[in-house]
């Protein structure tokens, strides 16, 4: 598939500008203390790197989790399993779950329940992309970069069969 066949829906500049805005909101909402960015592999790895650098305080703790979904997992009855857990205790800390995209909401509603049980001081979600049309489970998401229509997107961490994650912009795959 030729590069030119893909339609850019968010340029690198648009993404970076929005990340600066989100970072400013986060700085205002959490005036002091460390913030734990809990990034969900793999898709969020580029977003968390840029978001972390847009936040100015030194006490930005960057942590990773990995999850896998089974069978018809991306449905309301989908099963989500943690394949790599945090190796820090988040009790009493301000925690932000960092995601690249929220689609059905299955992954994030599961993760939110899981991490809430560990008694963080606060727990919110920041996602770069949101496809509200696809939602099967309701999730409160505090920070959203962009709402996008229900189209298959790649780039900036998002893949198609593990390709395209390295693109700096976000594109819709066109046949
Ligand atoms: C994507 C994304 C979220 C999840 C969102 O991950 O990073 O974790 O899907 O979908 P949901 O709202 O329907 O649960 P994916 O399974 O593509 O894995 P990856 O990040 O490793 O590419």
C-alpha cells in the first residue's frame, strides 16, 4: 500500500499543539506533587513520551502496563487480562492512565476498576483519540485529545498488523 494512499487526518503539528494544551490543563489540575503516568502498551508509547516532555515538573513518573484481550474481546462482554503489571505501588498517588485510543471502552473500564482498587489519591484517564460512536461501556475520560469518526486509524503509536506505529501523524488506511 503506497504511503500516498493514506489520508492524513491529524498532522504531527496538530497533535503536538494539542498535547501542549492538555499538558497545561494537567499542570493546572495537579498543582503539586508527583504524577504517575500509567501508559498502556503498545499503542500509547509515543503519546506518553510526548506528553511527559510537555509536562514541566521533574516528578513525572512514567510507568507501563500491558494488557491482552481475548476472542471477541472488543465487545461488551470482552475479557481483558493484564500481561504486564505495574511494579510500583500507586496507593496515595495522583495517577493518570495514558491511552492512545478509546474505542469500545472495554479496556479502560476494566483498567480503571483494577487501579481504583489500589487506592490511588486520584485516578483519571487521558487519551489522545476518542471514537465515541464505538462505545459499549461508559467510561469517564477527563482529557481527550481529539474525537474522531469511526474509521480505522494508524500512526503515532497505532498499528495495523504491527505496521505504521512509527508515523508522526495519524492516517486513515484507504484501500
Ligand atoms: C488499543 C488501545 C486500547 C484499546 C482500546 O489497543 O491502545 O488499549 O485498543 O480499545 P477499547 O476501547 O475497545 O477497549 P490494542 O488492542 O490495539 O493494542 P496495542 O496498543 O498494543 O496496539
